[in-house]
């Protein structure tokens, strides 16, 4: 027989516990700091002020971004140097948008960057970097196109969690010095680009496509360059991509290297070039160095790579 009194007691206790948990995090709503969800008013300072307030707290903090479109036209850096708390959550229910003029953001290295932070979580939301016009400029081989900015970057950080975030129209997309799990990437360039100086990287359960695959490189852009080492990519699915697992370096002397790389348990579905090691990389074949690549590649493992090629010669 069900004891109604006991059930009611448990429900009340549960409600109290839930209330305590909800109240344990201090909430900083960007609207309270002056952000406007209309997509036209610059809300940069409101986001910076909300971050500063959250950092100054000794308690777990949540920066709340309600529904709407928030214009963040230029680069923003969130620094953890002065943070007291080790638990900050960005709860994003809206869309963060860059300037429609790609030249404003395109001159920066990063759009939203986090440096030396610990315990930061990003939940939900959409990033729209307005990169379509920039890619059109690059594809047209026009002069004066900026390099573009990475939409989201974490450096020298730890205990970072990103869940449910959608990134649209990015100007660049590079995964650097982190672990990456359970991610679906659809892009016009590399799904994951692993650059010089990368070591101890683990990428798992990635769905890539459309895109150019997962690439190490390009390397040998410079004569003196750090190497790439201890990289593992496993349980990846490639759907209709130009490449699958690729290592690419420019044909010129370099101190760079690739060592200790494992590609394990990958599935290729209609992929044009499932496995590529290209040491004569020169996109669009314009002003190619035409020298021997100095990048040394060693200790690379391919295990259980299966699927279908998109053309007769894989």
C-alpha cells in the first residue's frame, strides 16, 4: 500500500532540494546589463560587463542570454585572470550575430575568445559569424580579402564544456588544444583543422559532412614551425566530404613534423579521398613553392577505416 504522507514528504523534500540547486547559481541576465535582443544594437559592452560580474562572484554563476538576436560586431575576449569562481555557465537561448560587414570581424583572429578560464560551460544558442560574403570573396580570388576570424576559441583553459551550440556561417573553424566529443560539423572547409604546435589531442564521435574532412595542417607555412604529435581521432563518420583523414603540408623546407597519430574506427560514406597524405599542398595552384616538403611524417596508424569512395580512384 502506498503511504500518501510519505510520498508528500518526499515530494516536498525534492522540491526544496531543487530550489536550493536552482538558487546555488547566481544569474546574470545580459538584458540587465543593457543588451538589446533586436539584432541591430551593439551589445558588446553588456556581455563584457556580465562576464566581469560573474567572474567577481565567489559562487557558481550563470550568464543568461534570453531569446532574441544580439549584435556583437567585433572581437570579444573573456579573460579568466580575475575570476574568483571556477564555475561559469553561458545559458544561450538566443543568437549571437557578427557584423554584416565581414571586414570588421575578418581582420581579427577570433570573434569570441576565452583565455585562461576554468570551469566554463556553454549551453545552447547559435553563433552566426556572417561569413558567407567573406568566403565568396576568397572563392573569387579577389585581392584584399581578410583571413577571417575563428568564431569561438579557448586557449590555456581547462574543464570546458560545450553542449547544444550551433555555429553558422563561420569565417574559420579550427579545433586547437582540446578534447572534442559528440559533434556534428557541416562546413565548406575542414571540419577539424589541426595546426602547428598541437599535441595531446583527442577527437571522438565526430560527424563530418559536407566539408573537407579532418586535416592535420596545412603545415610548412613557415621555415621554423612547431610539430604535431600525439593525436587520436576515433569513431568519426564522413558523409559526402571531399576528404576523409588528411595530412597536408606545403612543398617547402620546414622544421615541422607529424608524429604519433592514430586514426581509428572511421566510416566513409561517398567520400572522394578517404585517406590523404599530401606533401605538395598548394590550393588553387597559385604561386606554389615547388620545393621538397621538409615536414617529417612518422608513426601514423590507420585502423578499421571502412566505407565507400565517391569516385573510382580513392
